[in-house]
C-alpha cells in the first residue's frame, strides 16, 4: 500500500521535526512529508544533536494516527525497518543491521538518525517521524562511527531525492504493517537485529547491564539473558556490542 502524501520542501530550517511540531500544534497540517535542504538545529534521540550537512536527506513524516499511542509506540521500529528497506534497494551489498531501538547501521557505522515525537489527543493525535539518512556524507561529531550511502555504493550517483522516493514507499508499507499489529514488525526487526545472540552492554542512567541479547518482547522491550541465567527486560537504555564500540 502506498500513501500518496504531499512533500513540502522547506529549504534551510532549524529541523523538520521542529517544523512538524509547529504545524501540529497550530492544527494546520495534512498528512505529509516535510523535507529540508539543510538543518541548523537537527535533533536526535535523547536531545542529541544531529549533524546536518547539505547532500544528506532530512525528512519528517507528519500524520494523524487514528490508532493513538498504541500504534505510535511501534513507529520507531517501523521507521528503522523502512530505512533498512531503502538501504537494501539503493545499496544492496551493504549489510544493514538495526541496533535497538531504531539505529540503522552498517558494520557498526550509523547510516540514519530517527526521532519519533507525538502530541495531541483523540482525533487530533499526531505523529512526527523524523528520518535523516546519510546520503552524500558521514557527518563528523555524531558521537559514534558513521557512514553514507555514497560510501557504501562506491559512487555519487544517488541524490537525496532518489532516497526520499524510496523512503516514502518503504515508510508507507511499514506504517501499514504497524497499524495491523506489532508482531510482523517484531519478526522483521529480529531478522536484521544487530547483536542478536551476542553479549551486549546496556547503559541505563550510567549503570551498565551486561547480558546476551536474546529477544525483543511483544511491547518492543529488549530481552537480555544475564550471566546468572535470569532474563532481564530493558525498556530504555543505550546498547553496545561488547568489544565493538
């Protein structure tokens, strides 16, 4: 299923998610894509800055979600899967893996930044899924290793417009899947999960928790098997593969 939402090109702005929030709070939007040429104040998860050089894709899908917060909670996973779908199309040789909850990475290097925000209530409940993809350049100062689609492909033929076209289709399909339930997303996420079956460290408020990444629960939580055999459910934290970061 393809959702033919219009695309609004915004030039240089603070961030597409900030613009989405402004439009949503003013009640002046239709389901759409907001796309910037460059951002002066890009944001990632946990309010981390997202470096936004020209030549990469900066976009936000802004839409009303009739399924409310239950469906909205699935959108980070749907968005990450959409990015992996895009990478599989435009850089098919790249082994994209998803680091919980929604980092898309290739050999430990980040290819995308995702920030999902919500607001409103009832019929006015909205979702803004911000998706930035490194097309031309892997930005410095991202706090972790990064790569770009140009680097993965070995050429510079791909444009942000090309990537946006693929992303719109992929996101449409993943949103439809999210609205049908979480299990399909969960199974697809596990197929490309980074570190599944391996030892990972999860930082929670600065305290590391080490265990084997065993599964993702039905609510999207991470399931770890601790050294003493107990299973631990992790609902928030930063995951690192032991020995890789």
